[in-house]
């Protein structure tokens, strides 16, 4: 992913794989580590944050949020 595309996701809601669960999160930051895109995400309902790799993203903003 190009850096400008990845940084454009900041503030977007995404669906993230967490083990066998999926959690709707908001992207709060982006970085490149060891040549890989990583995103800092915060759950939309709950607390905390985590840096995740791009392959854990299940759905991006172009897909409908389940509450819509």
C-alpha cells in the first residue's frame, strides 16, 4: 500500500480480526515498520489501542458497517 493511501485511512472505521473474533475499530495512526504498513487502532466501543499489520484488516470503509 502506498503511504498516502495508508495515511488516508486515519479516522476511518475498519473491521479487524482478533483471534476468531472481528472488532470494529477506528484507525488512529499509521507507520511503516520493517517495510510493512502498520495501523494503530482503537475499538469503537471499548478502551485501549494496538498496532496491527495490514493483513488483520478484514473490511475497509468501502464496506458497510453492520449498524448501518
